[in-house]
């Protein structure tokens, strides 16, 4: 029997992808790539053949319940966990872990963000299968580390233990998003990987880690065991979740555990955190322009990214290295190098 479960974390607001992404409909629910499917749908789809649909869980904001149900109509109510407020990834992961353990006491868990892109899905499935095999046999937390292709400053890094011939290796250190010079030094030294935020572990392993390193969260969500899978669950979670600390799983567990491993992998991954990251993944015309839209004409433009999903005719002339994005009654036109300021302009 397949005892593996996928938990998709889909509560973010995607503010750096404005105006395509808005608080009402954030990027994980949008067809970012122009392929007819949202990032959430693509995330679930890439686990086909690895995780049965009845073992897929989505953790999201209460505001997005309707979006999840509309895009994943096969999911039961109990498979959609609703957060009343944002408290980062550690409380989110603790909640779903303790809930799943009540019904599936020996489950293997995969946690994945809803807004990432994977180009080589076949290779991805192979990596997930090997990761599950490892966590079944070794008391471990496995995080997927992406083999870096460039000195990226937008990702955190993981340092793997050197001198190990095994593929999945102990973690030496987690590193924050670096300056460019530091990122270059990581690549020159080797053994550093991008932190993908995709985790694999057994439910009993991670509960022991919570009990040791985040006892407040362990006590809270183990104490709610009586209400999981009952009609009182949402009412109680609505009250209890506000008291949770705002802390990431990296800070709460990963960086403290002695059982953390990194699995170096390469399968065409991006966290799609910015317009720039989307630009690098889209097909380009001969002038280096990337376009998502039905009637877009670029004249004397170079290295631009254009996203106009509405049925509108768009003509742009004379721009180089720009973002042009339209959503409803909002239009963004800015230099790609200024995209980090987009959050401030909304």
C-alpha cells in the first residue's frame, strides 16, 4: 500500500509577481506560463504515479479555499487545511503533520511549495522516489538541494558534507541569501546547493524533531489530536493558530537537527519568485523577448518579458530589458533591474 503523502503549501501572496499576482488571486493559482494550468495544478500533476490523489493535502489561507476546490475538484474537504492567518512554514507543517499522523501513523511525507516550476518531471519523480526510499530506511530529514547553474543571490544555500561518496549526504550548514561575491565563492568551492524548500521525511521522524527543537508547536498540535477529522477542527484551528510563532521550518527544525540531509539534484527547477526568474524559463524570440499573451506585438524591443493573459491587443515599441505585465485594470511597465521594488509600488 502506498503510504506516501504530498503536502502542498499554497498560502503565499506572491507580491513580487504583481500585478499578475494579487492578494485575491496569488500566483500559485494563476496560469503563469500560459500552458492552461496553474502552478498549483502543475505541482500536483508532477507527482502523478508517485502519490495517489487521495494522499494529496493542500495547506492554504482560508481566503483561498474556493480557489483550491475549483482547481483541484477531486480533493475532499479534509484534504484542504485552512490557516486563519499567516505564520510561516513551521506552524503550517506542524499542523498538517500531526493531523496526518492521526489517520496514517507511519506515513512518509513530502512537503512542496505550490509555486515552483520543474521542467524535467521524469527526473523529478526519480529523485522523489529515491528520497522516499532513503527516509523510510534512515531516521532523516531530506531536503532537495538544486545543483547551482549560476551564482544566484535570490536563493538560500545548503552546504553538504564533503568526502562522502553517497549521493544523499549530511548537511553541514544552511546559508542565507548571499551577496553576489559570496554566491560566486560558493560555486568556486563546490558542495553548495540551492535550498529548494522541498522536504521528505517520515511522520514519526519529524514529530520527534518538533518535540526536541520546537516543543511549543509540538505541544499545541499534539494537544489538538482530538479535533482532527472532526467538524470542530476548523473552529479550533481558527482560535489556536493565532498564538503560533511566526517562524520558518528552517529556523525551527532544519538548522538545529543532526538528522538533516541534502539530496543534490538537477531537474530544471525554479522557485518562480520574480519576473526575472520567469523570463529565464520562457521561450524567447530572436530578440530575446519572452511573451505570454495572445496578441502581443513587439517592435524594436529586446530582452523584455511581457505577460498579458487577457484578450487584449498589445503593441510595445523601443524597450529593452523591461517587464510589461497587465492584469485587469492594472498595468506594470518597469526595468527588469528594478523588480525588487515592485512590492513597494502596489
